[in-house]
């Protein structure tokens, strides 16, 4: 069980980092999704290690991390919605 969740977290982090690398900062929505994926994989890792070590610190940190990730995503998407009418595109040059 612990190896599956750790492997899942590392795969998600790898996918997010590859999204950052191959995107090269061109598409803002992909960057926001990749950042959200990194935060959620850290949450998975914290919960699995908290369960494995029989400690509540990781679960408590995850309870603070997940709303923070949601707020970050909401603010970033609100900025993108405000940015689109000005530029007409979400692609950076």
C-alpha cells in the first residue's frame, strides 16, 4: 500500500515537471494545472507517509495544503479570466 502511494506521488510529480519543461511557459492553463498536480501529489505523499509512520502530522499538513491548493487554483484561474480579454489569448510570447 505504501509503495503504491509513494510511486503514484512520484509519477504525478514527474508528469507535472515534464509539463513544465515541455510547455516552456507558453500556455498558462497548463502551468496552473501542473502546479496543482504537484501540490496534490505532495498531499498524497504526506498522507501515505503519515499512515505508514502512524503520525498525524502529515495528515494535518495535508488538511492545510489542500485548501491552499484550491485557493491557488481559483486565484490563478480568476487572473487568467481577467487576462484573456486584454490579450485575446492565453499563450505567452
